[in-house]
């Protein structure tokens, strides 16, 4: 399920890159955020002879436990200012992507979030060019069976905010339905310019983007900016995707047992009366975890947990709804989603269940 959610998101958000590098034929490395970085962008949405403008501040500040705040503040086309932060692990691209992406989807007006993500934040996932030297000989070209083209090429250099960036042209007919130019610089953790044009389709906004030219251009870059006195709030649900407490201990245990944990995402644990819960991608497939706080759970919830331990089924909701999940119980944790027989069985179901049965809280 997590993989399905993730694939849907990646398809709808289109192709992506990790952030950038540049200068005159520099090696392309990316995603290197540092505390005290401050970037100011000018935003422009030009369509049908009308230009809509805005500004965006991106700040990077220390959080705690070696985490960072990615803070975004801005305004667009005279609308209400917006501000949010994402508390991210700087060593984990997935964590940064989902924390920031979810805030863009939920904390910013829809078309502004689409605009920012489709320009500045689209370059998040790495392509084969990671680590390449971007010179005039570099490039990538691919044509699908349907004739659609995906290509990358260096077209030259250009300066933004006083810094010379390497311009990479991206033609992605099938993926983003548009052409994109990125200006990238090795000292800046995000593109110093992104321009999207020749738009054929655009995620939720669809045909309303026909003929639009979207541009984000860096106006200012600092590396020693003073921290904000108050960090804006972020999307609490998605910040909670990072495991803590008992579930963090369980995932560390699984990793010590040799299972790869590649993704976590909050689930609807409240529906079961649990105190915490996660979707987890383990060994390249999915399961769900629910932790029950026995000191806080109702008698009905505790009875359902006891029944699940005996029968392998956790019933929840009203009796008329008849909702249930199959799984196994260990202590205060219910593990579900390893099998929906006869349709699906996790490829490592037996091994995961055996390890879970030996877990000591």
C-alpha cells in the first residue's frame, strides 16, 4: 500500500531530480542542505498575456538531534502570505521529499503549491546524472515506443543572483508534458533558476496550464543568515511519519535482524484505538504497525486487541460495518498487512512474523 501511495504520488508529481550543482562544467552533486542557508526567489506565472508574480523565501535552520528545518515563506499574486516548516533528516532524501511535499499539498493554496512544486521542488529525485560532469558533451536521450521523448542536455551557462549556473534542458513529453530549463550551481542546494514551458498537461490543474510559462529565479543567496525567532508550524501528521517510541525500537530491531526499512508513512491508527501507527515498507513490500497504550486505551479496544491475539483478526468500527484487519499481536503491537489471502502474501511473511514473535519490548 505504501508503495502504491508512493508510486501514485511520483507519477502525479512527474519526474524529479535531487537538487543540483553547476558552475562552468562542475560535477553534479545535490541535496546538500546546511544550516543558515537562505534563498529568495522571484516567482512568475505568465499566461494569456497576464503575468502573476510572487516571492518565496527558503530557509534552512538547525532543529534538534542533527535534524534541520526547511522553512518556506511567501506570497503570490496578492494572496494571503503562507509559511510552514518541515523538520527533516538531511541524510534522508525520502524524508525531505515527503515532509516538504505534504506541506506544499496541504499548507499552501492549491495552485501555488502546484506551481512551487512543479518548478523549484520538482528536482528532488536523482536520475543517472548524479555525480556526472555537466559539460557540453554530456546528455541523455530516450524515446519510448509511443514516440514520446525524454532527454537531458546542457545548453550553456547563465548567471542568477550573481552566480553562474549550468543550464540543463529537460524535454519530457510523457513524464511532465512540458519542457524545463534548470540552472544549477554546485554551491546552492536548489536550482538557481527553473523555467517550465510548452506545457501540455499539469497534474491536478490539467489543461488550465496550457500556454503558461512558470519561472522561479534566485534573487538572493546567503550562507550565514540569522535564524528566525519563531519557526512556522508544519503539517503535524506528516512530521509524525518519523518513527518514535516503541515503533522506532521495533524498526531498529527489524533492521538489526537484516530487514531493510525503506519507507514509513503515518496510517489511520486512531481508527483501531491505537496510540501510534505506521505504514512501513520492509524488505521491498508493505505492512502496517499499530501500538496500543494500555494505560490510555478503552476496555473495548483492549478486548479487541486480546481477540486479535487469539484469532488473528482485529475488528474495529461498528458491528454493522464489520471492519477487520488480519495480523499478529506481540505485546502492545499489532502487525497487519502481510497477507490478504488468496490475493496477496508478503514475500518475507514467514521471516517477518518469526522475527516479530521474538521481539522484546
